[in-house]
C-alpha cells in the first residue's frame, strides 16, 4: 500500500528534507509564482512553531523555509476541520512575524512572512481551489504593506464540478498528488510532472520502510482519535441545544409531539424532559 502524502508526517518527510529541496521549491513556485532565482537558495529552517492550543499539543508538522531575500514561508497541511481557521492562521502568522526581532531591534529587520494552508476541508467561501490574501485599502485595492500574505489550498474542491481547474497546471497536479491514494493515480501524475515522479518514487520508498510506516500509522490513529473526539463533542453540543430548546417549547405550552418534531428528539426523550420540569 502506498501511504498518503496528505498525512502531515509524510508531507514533512517529502518536503521538509534537505535532500528533497527541489520538491519544496517546485511546490512553492506553483503556489507563489516567485522567480526561480529567489527560490534556488531556499533554506529549510525549524519547522516547529509554538504550540499553545489543545488541538496542537500533539504537534502539527509544518515545513518552514526562508528565501534568498529573507522572506519566511510556513506550509502546513491540515486534514482535521478546525473552527476559526482564519483566526488561527493569523495567530500563527503573527508568531512567525514577531519572532524575527528581539527587544531593541528596528522594524526594518522584519521581513515578509507567507503562510500556506493546505486543508482537507472547505473553509473559504470562494469558488476557487487556491485563494490568497493581503492587506489592501478597501476602495483602491492598494496594498498597505507587502509583508503579509496568506494562501489556502482546499483539497476537497478538486471534486467540485462548479470550480474550474486545469489539470495541466503544476499547482493542480500537486494538489491531486496530495489527494491521491492509489497507484494508478500516482503513476498518471508522475507521467505529467517530473518532480511529482520523484516525489512518488520517494513515497514508494517511505511506504516500504518499517519505521516510517509505523510512525505513519501512529499519526493516522492519532488523527482518527482526534476526529472521534471532535465528532463526539459536536454531537454532545447539538444534543444539549436540542434539550434546551425542548425545555423552552414545553414551558411555552407546546405539546410533546410538536416539541419532538421541532427539536429532533424522540417522544420518550421529550416526555422525560417534561417530567423533570414538573
């Protein structure tokens, strides 16, 4: 079985390794459209940002790099849905930006910081696979500063027929590579793109490595556990809201059948709530 490059542990092995620097250069070029000479001397640096939120304590495996001119780029792949994704992104972008200077330093030392979020859920209400954001003036669209840049690549939108996509574009091909799970899909993309072919060859080697596979499976299990906890929390929250609404409806004098239909609770559950109120 070929392991998924969408797993953040595997993503880091592919794109955060000095030996595969050409892969991260090609991926960044497809997203940022930077001049090749700007990315030639890219430096892979510490991939870990400060972890302060509960969902991050297990470690989200970012890939962090610095360009020839000193711009910082942080790439994160996220498969679990996150509430307040925009706010979270701004929080981590600010950590990266503020972390460039120390007390007494001047502002001219602050370099551009770019955050790239590759997500396995829809989070931007725009019919595009790739969205990018800057700080601009409302009417003229003039940039206030060039130091701020945030990108979202939403993998599920690859399957949305209402969104235009050109499969000859390198960015679309890289997104398809990350989303692929079977050998046929990987081989088809490898025929179209030499760098994806190299990434696939590395992926095959990783898939056969016992230690790498064990780490991959542990990370997958951890993600499934997180997903289960999130689902349970959401379901519990929904149930509590239904019970709250049922109580309000019963106090208003609605009959049990109507309350059950209006809240989605069973008649027995509504009867139990009614007895508790009495």
